[in-house]
C-alpha cells in the first residue's frame, strides 16, 4: 500500500507525523482537541471518573 495519494492534482504523503505538519494544521488539530475536551467537560463525563475514586 502506498503512503501517497493524489489530491487535487497533487501527490501528498498521507502518513505524516505531528512534527511534520504545518503550523496551521497543528492549530486546527489543537482546536479539535480543545472542542472535544470542552464537550467532555460539559457532558459531565469527567464526573464519572471522580465518582469511581
């Protein structure tokens, strides 16, 4: 299986590590992570862990 894929007429590498990403890509991932964290806190999923301890 190839590591590369043709997208919009350009050949891009699909299996990059985090350090190989551009800053705007890292910022987008950080935003997704923050939104997921906020959603978890608002849904009270963290409280379930506290109840167990």
